[in-house]
């Protein structure tokens, strides 16, 4: 082991240097917070599904649900054990990589999720991409058009339209889009997942609401940046508008959009779960709804855990990216 002149091991000096690094300390805090959130999510998921009225054994047996058959099936499924013992058994199995077995299909939960995750990921990714592609240019154009109090009528119309769209739940948007484009105009399929056309309406149903919310935020951020002194100086230097907007306004707007976009990602995931049921897409949302109705505890726990972990990981990644781009965000969140 190499020792410095001061008698301190070199690896200890490196560890001390890392702990003094503000970015490393911030990343460590975020990762520890991530671990605590995941533990809380695991416990909350286990408890909430069991608070839903209904006995899985009685639902599975149907007409054969007499007292003896129900007791035997509950013992077979491990539901006769106290909740703390069930939770410990579930956590131990989860640490071994076993998410349990579906009560209905007798398939491993990991297999149930694997068969449906591709459709859900495709829908969520397309909606998120549409949100990030559309909200920034729409908000920036609206901000540039209404800067310094110009075009008041457009500002009122933009604010009203985005407020209305931003307040409509995804299932209502999905129902309206399905009626208008699939039932009335008959230009797009109303259900299923065959072909790229079947992805258009569900993607719009998920993306329109966050696009409206983010576009309003981007517009306000654009107005704030345009009112700063260095933008006025850029105009006085007769820089081209394209240079001003792309070099000075866009980076600030993207930081704000990324911050809020990370928070809205949970809404995109939740919207995907709901919209899948509206458009009868065979994704994890449809499986989750069916499992809740059947009180299929292992499948519900597995799907909620995967979706929740995805949301938490994305938000943590966004925070770390923002900390790398703008170190001031570490001070604001510490």
C-alpha cells in the first residue's frame, strides 16, 4: 500500500477528496433518497392492494367458493399467513429475483410483464418524445410572439386553450379522439396495437395534456429570458434573432423544460396505463386493470413496482443531469 509523506494512505485521500466534491455529495444524497423511495414504494404497493375489498380465493373459485375450498386455496396461495409474514416472504423472494406467480395464469410475474412491457414502453416513449419535441417550439414561438405585451388576443387565446387542454384527464381526451378520428371520420383505428396507425390516437391522448402544461411554462421562461439585460445587449449589437434564440434563449428554456418534464414523466406513465385500457392495447396498463379486478396480488405488485421504479429512476437521472448542466440546482435542492 502506497503511503504519502504525511502518512495517509492514497486511497483514503482520494475518498476524502470525493466526499468534499459537491457534485459527488449531491449524487450520493440523491441515490440514498432513491433507495428510501423504492423501499417506501415496495411497502405501499404491498399494503394498498390488500386494502382493496375482495378475497382472491373467492374470486378465483367463483361458484365453488365454499368455506373449505376457500380455506384450502388461501393456504395454497399463502394468504392465510399474517400480513407481516407475507411481506417478509415477498421481500425475500424479490431479493432473489422472484416477483412471484400470477394467481390466475400461474405464470411468473416477470413473464407477464415481459410479454407486455414492449407495447407499454413503445407508447410511453412515443408520448414522451412528442411532448419534448412539441412543447419547446410551441412555447418559444408563443413567447416570442407575445413579448413586451404584444398580441394580447393571441396571448389570451393561447392561455385559455392550454388551460383547457391541460385540465382534461387522459381518458376523456382518449374518448374524444377515438370518437372523432375513429368513429366519425374513420381515418384511424379505435383499438388494438397492429401497425403504426394504432399508436397515433393513444400517443395524442397521453401527450396533449403535458404539452399544454409545458408549453405555458416554456412561454413564461422565454419571456423571462427575453427581458434580461444580456438579451437587450444582444439586440443592441444587432445580432440575428436566430442567433439570440438558439444560442441564448434555448439553453435556458431547455433547462426549465427538462426540470418540469421530469416531474411530468410520472403523469405520462400514469396516462399510458389509463389510455391502454381506453384503446384496448395489450400493455401493462391493461394487465394492471385486469389484475386489480381479479385481486391478482403478485401481478399488481410487480407491475406497480416496475412502473414506480421507472418513474423514480428517470426523475433521479433528470436531477443528476441538471446538476451536471447547472451546478446552481444542487444548492437549490440541497
